[in-house]
């Protein structure tokens, strides 16, 4: 399993080019980020190539899938984002559901399904995977529609495209539903990417209640072939935390 460093969280506020240098200095070979707009992807791609780093992916924008009236806006943004993946060799794009609009759950769920079905031909034609990410309502994202991975998997099954998968964020799902190892292991083929952070606090992986050694071993044992995004906010020197992460992985 390849670890992919989120430069926007771990190196928050740092210039993207310098952040890539830090990723390499810490001994990692892949990176990801949140938003492509206002970034010079050409310069970032050139730097990544010189450092032999691969870009895992980034977010599409905008992504209000719960509102059918916004579908054309979502699809146009997706087309633009797919074009950006080619500049930097990104493997996937990330979307969230959008906010709860106040309509019935069934109405909003169907809107998400229909939006993702409309997106599927664009993704399949480009060879890009779109990742649907549930987020926690309780701490970080009040008002979001999609919280639970269980509902996310139901949506994916209804969409039925190999280019639409789930982003399983361990931090978010520990807050929302728990039972991390069983949920990941039983849906391993529907998961396109994993995000990792400690809980509580969304800090280094070896803090808090989550045993990432056991979690990573279970993911490997389940046959996962994708990447794991390291998306925490450091409370200490970022290189020290990433060095401990290397040690954690070597013993998992």
C-alpha cells in the first residue's frame, strides 16, 4: 500500500513546491491535495517529475450533488477537473455529497445517484476514478448530507460504474459509525482510496484511539491495492511526525 501525503493539511500554508520537497525529504513517493484552482499545476507537475513523486489526486469542484438543479454545474466542473488530471497525472478526483437541502432523504439520495450516473461516462472515457467521500457531521462538517459509509456503498451499488468508488476516511468514519476494520474489509472492492488521521483531534496517526498498525495490516490482508492518503493536521514538527509514520508502517 502506497502512502500519499496530503500537502494541504500536513504542510498547511506552505508553498506547494516546497511542500513537495518536504514530502520527498520525509521518504514518501506520492502526494495529493485538495483544490486545483489557483494552483500552477504545470509547475507542480514539473517539480513532482524532478523529485520522482506521483500525484494521487485532488478534489473536483463544485459538488452539490444533493440538488438536481445544480447537476449541470457539477458536470461542467467535473469536465474541467478531469482535464486538470491530465496535467499532473492524477489517478482520481474527490467529491462530497453536498449539503442537506431539507428535501427528503430519498429525494437527495436519488439526486446523488443520478448525478454520479451522469458523470460515469465522462470518467470512463477519461480513465479517471471519482471518489465519493462521506464526512462527519458531529465535529467537522455540520449540514453535510452523506455521513455514513454504509449509505455511500448503497449509492455506489445503484450507480454501478467501476469509475465511481468510495473514499473511506477513517477519521470521519470513526466519529460517525466506527467498526472501521470490519467495514473496510467487507467493502474492500468498492473502496478507491483511504484517508487517515488520528482521532480525536485529526492529528498524527499514533495519537488517540485508533490503532493504525492493526488497521493497516487488516487493509493489506483484505487485498487492498490502492493508496492511503495521510491527511492530518500536525501538532509537532511535520518531519518528526512523518518519520514516526514510516516506523509505524514498517511494523504493521
